[in-house]
C-alpha cells in the first residue's frame, strides 16, 4: 500500500481507470446475464409479460408474417430482427464485455510504458549530476533520485499487474456467466415458442388446398391487373401532360425563329440601303475631287 501511495499521480490515475472499468464490466455482466435469464423465463413459462416491448414486438412481427406467408414464415429472421431492434443496449454491452479483456491488458501496457518513461527520465537527471564539479556535494540527492526512478518502475509493474489481474478475473466470470450463450438460448427458446405456441393462434391467408390455391392465384392476378391498369392510366396522363407542355414550348420556339427570320430580313434591307449610301458618297467625293482639281488648274492659269 505504501508503494502505491508513493506512486506518481499518473500511475495512480491509470490504476484507478482500470479498476473503474473492471467494476463497470462486472455490473454490466450481471445486468445483461440477468436480463437474458428473465426473458428466457418468460418464454419458457409460456406466460410472457404483455408489457415487455421485446416480446410484444416479436409476437406482432411474427403474426403479420404468419398471416401472409403461413408456415413458410422465416422465424429465425424475425427473432434476429427483434433482438437487434429491441435489445440493442444489451448487444452493445456484450460488445463492450468482449473487448474489455483486451482493454485491461492495453491499459496495463500503457501504464508500463508510462512507468518506464518516468524511470528513464529520473535516471537521466540523476546521471547528469556526474558531469558537475560538485559531485560529492550532490551524493545526498542520489538516493532520492534512485527512489524516484524506482517509483517509475513501480508504475510499470503495478499497472501491468492490475490490468492482467482484471483481465483474468473478467475472463473467468464471462466463462461462468456467459451473456452470449444466454442470448443464443433466448433466441432458440423464442423461435420454438413462436412456432409451437403462438403460430396456432393466428389465422393465415396461405392456401390449404388446390381450390384455395387457384382462387388465391386468381385474386392475385386480378390485383396485378388492376395495379397495371392504374399504372398505365397514370403513365398516359403524365405523357399527355408532357406533350401539352412540349407543344407550348414548340410554339414559343416557332415564335422565336420567326422573330429571328424577320430580324435577318430587316438586316438585309439595312445592309442594302447602307451599300447604296456608300456608293453615292463615293460618287460625290469623286465629283468633289474633280471640282477641286479644276479650280486649282483655273487658279494656276490666272496667276500666269
């Protein structure tokens, strides 16, 4: 106990974490095991608790499937679905218990490396004193440094010991009180109870003879024909609506094309008028140049 009290705070935290998880695992193990045992007892006594959501869900699902498929109902699938839907918390606890053993060992190894790192750090600090000129004056602190280094080793050994011990104890308890075995037993008991006790209480729409089978096939074909007729009517209505929308878009497109053609015609007329205007300007400029040349010649003759 004194060694544990002298252990560094980090090592104590790791040990307490392992112990806390171990206590939590024990509580969950007892709870899951007892819960499965209670449900098995309800099914075995043929007097299930009507307020139990798991059993009520299983019976309702089985009844709906049996009414539709008769003896061809897949009871194991219904039982698995009920377990997954209504016992999800217990399944999660099972997964935690399955991984708790390796978790304890992992935390123990974490404490081992933590203790070794503390020991190496203290030994490094202790050895650094040998490089000083006051080695003799610090001999008194050598004992304290060795104690600190050994306390780090204590963290390594204590955490590994606690982690391995908790792992061994939980493994033994899981072997004695196995939640997985109880869950499998519950699924088997529930499947037998649904098939042998609950099934005779339900009516079925499955055919019992050839005449019933023929009538059932006729009804199914009539229902399929009605469904196909309704589908085709819906498809025709949708196609008509699509064609109306497409016709409106086509009219709008024709208007756009006509507007574009009109614009092209107007552009050709503008181009023709512009071309005539340019030609007339060219003739006018030529006349102006000719007049200017004549005027210049007249001026030159008059100056002579």
